[in-house]
C-alpha cells in the first residue's frame, strides 16, 4: 500500500510552524513525525498538504492508498489497526480522522481533509496527537522516550569518555562520531540521546530526557533540563528547559529558553531570554491563528513559539507566551508584543514590514552557510507567506 500523511484542521492551531511545512514535518522527540512513520512503516511516505507547499512536499498517489493523519504519532498497536483497514474503511479518534484506506481513483476528488472523520466505522481513543503548538514541548517527554527505544533497539552505544560524570549511563546512547568530554550527563529522569557527529563541549550539564541531533553542538558550560530536543545542525548554549528546536537554528550564547519551540533557520542573539511563568502564576494565554485571538493554553509554564527564519538581536526579552511568525527580525530594548506577525522588522518601539527581497536575501546567505541553496520552491513559499500575512501587519 501507498502511505500518505495528511494535514487536517489541526494545522491552523500548529501555526506558525506549519506555515513552512506539513504537520508531519514537525519535530517532537528525536525525529519528525514523518520520520517516525517511515521507520514504523518501513517505507517512504508523501504528503497531502496545502497547495503552496506541494512543490517542496509532493503528493504521490498509488492504486491503493492509506491516508494517515500527520498530527498523530505512531505506535505498534495503532499501526496494526491501520494495516487492518479494508478498502474504503476509516479509523477515527475522538472527533478526528486517524487513517483512511482509499483508492487512487477516489483520492484526487478529495480537496480537503476537514471533517473527513465522518462515516468512520472503527475508532481509537488513545492516539498520541498534537493539537496545539505548545503540545510540541509539553508532550515531548513521551515522544523522546518512544523515539529512544525505536532508534536504539538492538544497537550498542559508543563508549563514553572517562572525562565525563555520568548518572545512569545505561540510559545514555551515543551514535557514531558523537563526542562528549568533561560534562555531566544525568539520565536518572529520562534517556539521553547524542546523535551522529554531534558534540557536547566541556562543562555542559545535561539532565534527561534529552536529544541532540546529528551534527549539532552543545556549547561549553550549557545547562540543559529535560524534556529538551535539539535538532540536527543546531548550536545551543546557556540555559534551556523543556524546549524543542527543530533544526539548523542557533541559540549559541547565554540566556534562558524555557517551555519553548523554535523552528528552523532561527537565531537567538546573545543573552536573549524568554519568560515562561507569569508573575501572578495564572494560566498563560497565547495567540492562536485559527481563532485570530489569544486563547488559554491551560499551562502555567509556556514560553516562546518562533517560526522559521526568524531572528532576534542580543539582549532581546520575550514575554510569557509570545508567538513570532516566519521571517521576523526583532531588536531593541523592552519587550516586543506577545504576537509578532511574519515579516515584521522592529521591536518594542514599533514595527515596519520586513521587505520580502531583504528576507529572501538573508535566508539565502543563511542557507549558503550550511552548504545549501534557497531554491525556487523555498522562495515561492516565502513569497506566498509574505502576501498571506499582510493582514496581520497593520501598524
């Protein structure tokens, strides 16, 4: 069977991260949701996503297809239920579609997966699903544990250097080429996974659960609390607590990042900090793109959500529950607003529009520094988002 990961209406509540990717490209735990499904299925998948994303994330249709909700994380039992679907059958959760076996003739007639759970005969009420952007960090602990077992089963860790201080070393796994020296790794509260060709520099203090992606780097003296995921090709220093950084982003210097999610190609300037707790200890409200308003997260601890390509200067301060869109450039003294639209340029003293040409030029330079090219597909996505976000930039 041909497997396709689809976006449903949950996509709107996972913005700004789904502005630039399908839902299944979100990283939670060690892997992206797509990577998890591909490991469980033993085959590559494609995407049923927004039209403007399809050049980069194409849809492949076969004679016999299984559509799987890209906001649902896999597990062996769920996989058995999906594999047992007969042609035309649907598997639903509590008010949402999990999977649908559909023919190649019928699939092209489907324009949207909104409300597609109607008519489902089979139900699963225990599916592990993302519903809001803050779920990425608040559900990260379980996802880290699941991925750790998935990636290390039947494998042997590289030996850890005797220069390190280790607690529960049996819960620590180093992939090929990983380097850790003169650091404290405490895996008593959760697993620690160090990816291929990554490095933990001297003096770092890490408490699990924790994951460091391939070719990523923890800087000297960093203090990291679980459950935290640092994606591939990232550089991270300072203090980090219960946060997820997708990949190719930098928080290389001192400063606090807590209960936060940072997309790809972001940079946090030296000594930038986010608040993750209100002074009155009340529940945090956060901007929600679906409602175009602030909604209650139900969380006491909730920090910064920053979309791809956004950056902030040194000493930037973010309020509790701040949402930053795509390609924003934030600088200056004081706290910027709790909602910073995409392609914003400025800070607490006011914003103007970050011109598309300048944003693309900077993104191209950043890609070049990583040996990549900002191709036409990437540029078209940024152009679409620039136009689509105009209504939010009403200064």
